[in-house]
C-alpha cells in the first residue's frame, strides 16, 4: 500500500542542523535533505515526543512507501526562542521571575531550547538574533529542499550530533541494526511545477512526489514588512520561485498581524511562551487582502490573472473567529458565484462542537483535558486552586479535544461542500488524549474515534445531501504533522508505522461496520470494501485532491 501525508516537514531536522554551517556539510556532500540526523532510538521505540528522533525524514518516508508528501516550509517563529514581555497588573509575580530567568539574553533559554528542540545552539542563536528574517529564512529553506529534486541518490549520509556520540557510535552498526530508519538506496523525490509534471511523478512509484506548502503567513515577513511588501513577496513566489506552492497554512502559533490564531499551547507551555497577542481574534482587513491575493482574487472576489495562480488556504491554526470570517467573506460568497474554493484542514482533530459560534463562546474556558462535554469555565479564574480542581474533577470526560484549534461540525460541512480535505493529525493531544485515558486508547482507538466522529458528523448534517454525506469519506486523509515536535500515538511514532496503522484501521473498521444502524458505514459490504476505504484514506484521496486542484 502507498501512503501520503497532507502535512509534514520531511527536511526540517536536517535543515535545522545544517543551515548555519553549510560549508561544513557541503565538504562531505551531506548538505542535502536526504541526510539523516541520528536520533535517540530509545525515544522512538517508546513512542515519545518527536524531538529526540526523526518521525518523517526522507529516508523513513522512502522506506515506508510514502509516495506523496506535502512538505511544509516553516521559518521558526522567534517567540519560541526569545523571552516574553510581562504586563504589570495582568501577569502574576512568578511570570515576572520566569520572564527574567528565561530571556534569550541569558544562557538558560539556550539550554532549554537545545534540550527540548534538539537543535544546535548556533541555530538557536540565529533564531534569537535581530538578523533572523522570516522571508529570508523561507527562501533559504526553499533552496535547500529544491536542490535535490529529480536527483536519484545511491545512498544517503548520516550525521551524528555530538563529538562523544561520533566517536563511540558506529554508523555502519546503526545502518545494520535499523536500516529502515537510516538507509535509503536508489531513492529520489521530485517537486512538480505543473500538472503535467505532477501526473508523471504520481505515476512513478520509484520516486516520492513532493508537493510544497508553507506553514504560517508570517513566513512572508509579516512581522516587519508593509502590507504592500507582503503582496509583492507573494507575487514573487508565484512568478519567480522554481516550485509551485500548493497551499499556505495561514495562521500558526503566534500573531502574524493578518488574522487571529487559535489557542494551541498547553498549560505547562504558557510558563515559557506567550501567544496572547491576537489569540482567538478574527481576520484583519489587511489579512483579507492577503488571503484574496493568495487565492488570485480581486476585491470583488473575481479571478484576476494579474494575481497569478491560486494558492489554497489551510485553516489549521486559524481561530474559530478567523475561520468564520474566512468562510463568510470569501468561501461562501465565491461558492454562490460558482467558484468552489476547497477548504483544507491539513493536520486537525475533531472538536466535538457543533458550530463556530459555540467555539467562540467557550474559547476562554479552554484548558488541558478540556473536552466536548465541558461547558463555560471562565468563572474558574475567580476560584481557589482547590475549588478549581474540585470543579474540574466533577466534569464528565469526553473523547475529543474541544479547543477551537480543532474543527467542528460547521467546519466539516464547509469542507464537504467545497470538496476540500481534512488531514487527520497524529498528535495525541490534538486527537483528544487526556490524563485520565488508559494506554489502550493511545493507539488506533484514538485515531478511529476521530475518523468515526467526522463521518458521523457529516451523515447527521441536515444541510448536506445524501451524495455530499457519502463524499465525506473522500475528504479524509492522513495529515500527521510529523517533525512538528508532536507527541504521536504510542504505536505509530513515525511514518515507518504507517503499514501497521493501515492494518489496525482495517481491522477496526471491519468490526465497526457490523454494528447495526451504523449508517455512515453501511456502504461497506465486505472486507474488500473496507480495505479500499483505508487505501483511499491513506493515499488515494490526497492524490485525487492534488490532481484536481494543482494550480498550473
């Protein structure tokens, strides 16, 4: 079986390690996305968070039979590596202390970043510096990824970080013991520029078809550049880049000055990171302009050839208010004109909520373990810690992470109507794992709970026709977010476990379809039908979607 991934960062680990000292690696012919950065194999085998090991580098992808990857370029947001500012009267005393101790001007911050993100200190120093520029970084990343496109390698290189490890760890032994993790031979990826190249590459199972995406509109330099400069840069991407960008994940973790981002950082992360600026807010006027220009639309929402080819927008990380604004101001108005713009949620989970307004009403109550059965908890801030703990303990535990970063029934309706694509994240927190869950749920059950609920949402939606309801199965695919430092379901820590996942999913759906009144599974008459459904989910749906919507 072939596999695809709607959202991943195949090159990121190698690029982080090599970008600040390219000559060192160029001398050894290892300045390439194919180079494996040797990781912590024990962390991988235990299914730990993907910081100490690679989850989806090109070698793993090649050996896992991933033949279609949507590889996302991502200039790291500087808020991850710099200190945050505190506000007198709003922040508690301990945040002032943490802010001082973890400023990027002191060594503790560097230690935390290198230990957690597992990237070299020189890279952290660059990200912290005033010289770090998102737009420049995006272009460097693009050049790094494109340099090996269409080039078949005989064998990849391995780089082992740390002098001690390089002295005492054997590369030969590493390849022998874990060859699928470290060894790719006669391998190739290809980045298509047009539909002809795309179709040719998709038809060749001896190469990985790599479709380029961008995560975060901040990548265009929205922190420093004027709106006109951002517009010019989008034009440059469309006219001068040697590759076609398929979609842009418009928002990310922090303010991009264009639209509001969803609450995404868990409670413990708030001690070091501050995403409050523009969090959970809506689109700004300038943001709507940039969204239209990416889509090739003028102010009247008409296609304008002068704005170049259409780059689709991914709504992951948009706040519920931003998604509502985007749908109302662009998607639905264009839909009425006959211009169907497919909505993408590239690496999401199901929230269990019905509407975006419900998300907006409850967004200030979001906390760790907050699920679809929880209601308004904004009053908790006025209670003592013991009273808060007692209240939360009495809450019923649901299945789904109900933060507004996840997609609700209303989002699913728009995706189905526009024939978009819902990429299922492999981040256990996004999928709804909670501290009270058993280890048994942390696997195929967690993923199936989300897939099953998404399909049921569509089949229960009175605004969808029977044909549209059935089409929900064509709108689902894998969207792991591997190499985004996620904590995966324990049995599936990397792309190498995709075949195991597919087998588990076939077995699970085969059991589920035998349950009476499962209308959303009634079209599955045999195991062969189930196997076809899983093949569609794992590969065919993504291939059909990109084939239909590739812009030129």
